[in-house]
C-alpha cells in the first residue's frame, strides 16, 4: 500500500514536522515500505497462538518489606541547599488563597 504525498504531509502536520520536498519523497517511500511489511504480517497463521498480554513470564521483582537501617540524618542533609532543625527547608508550594 503506497502512501500518497497528501498522507505523508498529513502525518507530518499531525507530528508538527516541517518537511522538505526531499524528505516528503523519502518518507513516502519508507513509510510505504513499513506498511507493506505490516501487511505481510497479516498472512501469518496465529490460530494456535494463545492471546497474551506479555511474552515474558510473570514474576514479582519486589523485595520483602523488612526494616533496615537508614542513612544518618547528617549524611542525608549534607547536600541540602537549606535545612532547619534536622529537616529539609523548602519554599512553600501552596499559597493562602483567603
């Protein structure tokens, strides 16, 4: 299925791309080749392939939730731009609207 020049220009417009004349011609050929390859995949017999959401086996990658020692507070705050009473000092993010 060969894409028309208008279709390539439309896709470029959707992607907010400004294409030169040479790019339009090149992308017309390349995108048409991609669509032709995708069309070939329609002819593959997948009747024996079960539907699946992932080709990888499911496994839990989370570790056990266990108490472990954390970093000392002075190490954590060492690179803080501002700190106060052992905490990070940050500017307020919510303004009082009243």
